[in-house]
């Protein structure tokens, strides 16, 4: 799947590159379909603007005086170029592939829930059986690159099959919680019983995904104040809160009976205790890692510095600080405006409960980018763009859609 991309040892090539090669081949075979998607006005504007962003980053990289002593793969423009390639050759072709098979946005969102649940079940099994976790992490997956950087801090983490355990994997799982929230609002409860498993898959990897719950509760509540309907109302809000409380109770019950107390204690205390430098997790995020440009010009246009994973500069995991120091306020505003443009396109054709979901997702992106650099190539944003592309293509006016019928019916 395009989200998790676990680095299996038997793969000679990275799963990301396999995806790119596979969908590049699909796009060449179905070039008419690809042309139909790329020439959709809003998608064309989005991809062209993203290409200009990458060009701007290349200029910043080679015209700035920022620190250069980092590996090629860690250069900021390289990361964003990879993201551009993933958008153009994975997210868009995948959306077109689903369009040809007459998938709806609702079906795709449910598919995301299913794979999120499967991932959560796998994470819980690894949590309940430590020997199985050891087998997966040491024999099935090639995670040496993570252990080299994080060391013993990963001993009580990494549950599930993924490659982005400590940030975007749990963020995607939070996205799955949001989708389940909207199904509950529509009176569908079949996935709510898996909420405890999904929460476990989040908190035992990286807790950032939990913020999805208060965000969608807040957005849903705001929508109830504006107008009520069958799926967005105060009474539904109360029912959903009750369902969430029940899920949390089930979570506490499952943890108390089936999970190693040592691992549970680590999960609870992680980030609250002081590390070797004397600073705790919250001090890092709100004090030590707040590094600002030294000049006014640097604030507006950046200094060409990228701190995340760069051992030759000061350290900061904060996404906005990394974005600010590299491209400045200008870059951040352009990037979020571009994402907002894609979210707002065809927004009125969303159902009201879908508007709740995607308004929440946009706010979710804004919040999560503080915890770490989210505006780079990752499985969560790949998935979000697939949904948005599919919605835009499905909403394309009928006269243009008719011209694609021949491609849509190709086998």
C-alpha cells in the first residue's frame, strides 16, 4: 500500500522506488488517462506550483550561505523533489487507477480504515508477543538506519509494519480515527470497536496521532454551532463522545490485561522524564528547539539551513523551524496556500460530514507540522493527496468526463 511502505529485507529496491516505477509504467500504458488527470485545471495548477516550489528550494540551496556538510539525500530540495515525484507518479496515477474502477471517495476512505485496522492488529500482536516483535524488526524488516540514529530509545517502540514509525505512521493512524469518527456520525459503528487497537498503534510508536481526536471533535462542534443536519448535530456529538469514552475504557482494559507493564510505563513516562541533557520532551519542543533566523531577510526568505537530521547544525525537530530556516515565511505561506487550494477545490461538492473531515485534516496538518517536518515526502500526505485527487477527478464536469470514458473502461 502507498502509506506504510515497510522496508522488507528481501526487497532489493526501496518499496517507494518500486511504487514509482510501477505507477510510471501504468501511466505510460494508460497515457490518455494520465493526460486526463494532469490536465484537470486544479491538479495542473497544484503540480505546476509545487514544481516551482522545488525550483525555489534548489535556488535557496545553492545560493545561500547555509551549512552544506550533509549527505545528498538529506538536502532539503532533494526531499521535496522526491515528494514532487511521489505526487506526480504515485498519488495522481493511483487516484486515476481508482477512478477507472469507479471508486468513490467514501470507498477509498473505508479502504484506509481497513488497512489502518490491519496495521493496528499487527502492532498489538507485536506488543503482546515481544519475541515476534524481535523477529519482525530484526529478520523481516531492514531498520538499521533507524537504530543507528535512535539506539536504545527504540527498544520500547516500533510496533507494526511500516517505515515511518516515529512520526507519519501514527499521524496516518490518527487520520483513520478521524474517518471512523465520521462513520459513527453517520450511524455506522462497525469500526468503532477497533479504536482501542488504533490508539495503541499510535501511542506505542509516537503519540502525535492522538491529537486527531480533539481536532475533529473541535471542528465537528463548530459545525454543529453553524447548522445541524442528519449527520452533524449536537445530539450526534454527544453520542460520538460516548462512543469514544467506551473505546478508551476498552483500551485501558486491554492494556491492563495483555501488555507488558514495563512497556506501558515507558509509553506513559516517555517525554516527561529528563534526558541526559537535562531537558525533557516539552522543553525541547517549546524552548531548546526554537531556533530563529538571525536576520530579517532570513525570517522572510530563510537561510538555506535544514536542521532535521543535520548533525553539523543546531538540532530542531520542529517542522516550522526547519521550514523557516530554510525557506522563510514566504515558503511556509506559499506551501500552506497551495495545500489549502487543493483542499478548497470542489469543497462545496463534499457532503457536510466530509467537510468536517477534510477541514479537520487540514487543521491536523497545521498542528502536526509543529511536532516534526510534515511538509515533506511521507505516506500520510501521499494518502491525503490521493483522496483529494480522486474527489477532484470524480467531480470534473460531465462533458469532460465523457471524453475519458474510453480510457476508464480499458482493461
